[in-house]
C-alpha cells in the first residue's frame, strides 16, 4: 500500500492518543501527538513566569520529538526531556490559552508539517485535518460524551498518579472544548472530508478496528 498520513482530530480526552498509538502500531506508522508540543511550550511559558511575548518565547525554544521503544513519544524542550511534566494540572489549565496564540501555532504547525513530509504518520490534535495536513489520505473526527471523556481522563490520571475528581474533569474538559472551538486561529472543527467517529460506549479495540477498516477502504 502507498504510504499515507492519517489525521485524527477531536475534542479533549476523546481517546485520540490511545487510538492513534494503536493504529500506528498496527500499520507500522509513526504516531505524532501534537497536543504534547503545545503542552511543552506551555510548560516553558509557566517556567518563565507567564510572559505575554509569545513570539520571543518560541524564538528562544527548540522542540524535538524522539521515540523510545517503551515510553513512546518523548518531547525534548531545549534539549531536556519534559515528557513527564506535560500532563500536570497546571499545564493542562493553561494550554488552551497558549495554543491560541499565533506565534505558538505557527511554530508548532511548521514542525508538524515537517514531520509529516516523509508520510507514514498518524497525527492527532485539533486542526490536523483542517490546517496541518489538509491533504491527509484519511481524516477522522473523534467525539465522545463529556461524561465518558471525564471518566476516561480520570482513569488515565489515576494511572499517572495525578489527583482529580470527576466533576473537576468534566468542567475542565467542557471549558477546554469551548476555548478550542471558539478561538480565532485554527479552531477545533471537523474537516469537511473527515469521517466522524463517536466513541461513546465503544472499546479501544472496536474504535481501532473501525479506523483500520477505513484505511483498508482507501485501497
Ligand atoms: O490533545 P491535548 O489534550 O494534549 O491538547 C492540549 C491542548 O493543546 C488542547 O486543549 C488544545 C491544544 N491543541 C491545539 O490547539 N492544536 C492541536 N493540534 C493539538 C492540541
């Protein structure tokens, strides 16, 4: 089969990264988590005391993705592995704001397009099908109810040892959706040619299978 790129978009905690990792492994493709890039820049923004000059912030930043057989994608920020800090509450609470800034998007989108040039990439995010990879061979828009997304994120947090309550997660997810969908630049929206996949009540295996079927249908 010809090398393809797959764009996977959708709101916060819809299961995109879990599914993208599975699909990438099944098809021997590389998974790129674009949210992690925005999270890494947010981490730096917080470390630097929340400067408002985002142009200067990204101009002084190097961001690299590397891959570890066990851990998967690692994010190197200015040469340091910051992967383990990216899901912390403080980062999660500020990331939508930082990701709405034009210099930040410009910086991240350029890197993402560079990574996808070689093809064979499964990329998840908010604007992959609409802005980053408008020519992706397959575009999927994944959704799930807020309740289910909060529940999944809760399990995820438990595994990572991060404290949270269901109510808090529901509120945060709804707020982040609202912010991501209504920002001026590259808001979260379904690409016209994306397939909508509602994952509410479905297992990881079922959703993975559905996407593999969509890939098969491309041929
Ligand atoms: O997928 P995630 O929860 O790690 O994403 C974190 C934030 O980054 C999300 O709230 C919005 C932003 N984001 C974005 O604006 N564009 C992307 N392609 C990926 C993430």
